[in-house]
């Protein structure tokens, strides 16, 4: 499961995890509190990444799978131009 959400986790871990930690540090004063805060931030990041994967990444992957690419035929004697790729 972590492999499936890894890109979403990469994208959101700083904005979401950073906000959780910044907010939590206002209320935490002990080392145990810091450890629990880190665990909560990790959990929030994982849940958010999972939701981000479901809402954005999966539909985008399905849409990309439907795209069909046709090969470009290039005249070997003439150099390619922008019109060749359009």
C-alpha cells in the first residue's frame, strides 16, 4: 500500500506534516510529547496521502491509460521540422 501512495505522500508530507508539527509544538513540552506528535504527524500524512491518491492520482492514472499514442513517421531524407510533430 505504501508503494501505491508514495508519490502522494512525497507531495504532501511537508505541507501537511509540517503544519501538524508546528501546531503541536505549541502544546508539547516533553520528549514523550514530541514522540507522540511525530507519530500523529505521520498518521495524518499517511491518511492524507491515501485520500489524495484516491481523489487525484488514481483517476489521473486511469485517464492516462486511455491515451493512445501513434508513431510519428519521419522522412529520413528531410530534417524534422515543427510541422512533423504537430
